[in-house]
């Protein structure tokens, strides 16, 4: 579990430290931000990635590059399909909502790796949902 602590620097300015334990080492680590909202965002990303600092930093870097999300890329793919009925497009949009409405869909496409795909597949299995099919 990560937390954010407000601290006052020697010069009087305020900083926000994200405190957490790294998944691989168990070592307590902190990252410091000048902005509370950015610190809270990083706390949520760290928690969502189970304390994996490298994954969290990769996601934050991708977000700063304004990379499109997985859901946005799939939605665009659906919008550009040809030769499919309106009913099929509606079914695809439902699959997008059901299959990618969670954490994976909200991730920047550049931040998705093997670990994220494996986690998503396990989630789909637990929900008894079949993989996306075209």
C-alpha cells in the first residue's frame, strides 16, 4: 500500500512524497513531487502495479507523452472497420466495454507489456469472458 506525505522543505516550499515498498526488493522507497495531484496519481499507479516501480514509471512516462489508451486504439479500430453490419459494430462496442473497460483499457498503449496482458487474460478468465474475437 502506498501513501502520500506532505513535507515542508528547508526553504519553506511544500513537497509531496509517495512512500511505498518495491515489489521485487521489499525496500521502502519514496518519490517526491511538487504537486499533490501528481503525487496522488503516482500513488494510484504504483498500487495498481503492485509496487512495481519500473512499470509505474513506464506508465507515467507514456502518459506524459500523451500516448493513446488501449481502449481508444480499439475504439478507433472499430470505427474504421468496413464490411461489417451495424449490429456487429454494436457487439464489438459491447465487447470493448466488457473486456477493456477496466485498468488495461485505461492504460497508455505504450505502457502495455507481457505482464499487463497476462493479468488481463487472468481477469477475463475469472469473469468467464472469452478473449476478444474479430
